C-alpha cells in the first residue's frame, strides 16, 4: 500500500485527531507546537493509510484503532506482520509505503525522461 499527501494545512483540533488517531498518538501530536502539528499528523496518517491499503482493510477499519508510532507494535493482522517505510519526497509532501513482513528495504530509482 502507498499513500502520499501534502503536509501544508491548519493545525487540527483534538476532536478531529481523536477520530483518526489512537490516544497515544493524539497526546503526542497535541504536545507539539501548533505550527508543527499538521505536518506531523500527515506523516502519521500516510503510514496508517499505506498499511490499511496494504492489508485490504481500507477505511473499513477505524483508523483510531491502528497505532503507527515508531515505538508501538506494527502488527495489524492476526496472521501476518506488516511494516512501513517513509518515502523521501519533495518538500511539502509526506508519504509511506507498507508491505507484508519486516526487514524489507525500499529501493527507488530516478529515471531520465524519454527523448
């Protein structure tokens, strides 16, 4: 699963964060300075959405039941372990890719335009 989002935006209210995030995620985001909160939320959200797409659950699973904090268990299915990696994108965007298993590496290539 893959997700990419722009990071610009207004700080989100605690009520909105609670619909999308676990209590620990909400606390961590709300502890940040307001001007950093939206970009941090988008980074967290792209991890969630990439994982939910990879598993096929999509938004049938409430996103506030899935934690993607680096220090939390990333297993989101009884029979499989899933993990994610951040994408290195242009400024103003956040993204993540998710796949089954752990220990995999993400490889990216820059292709020259066709002439």
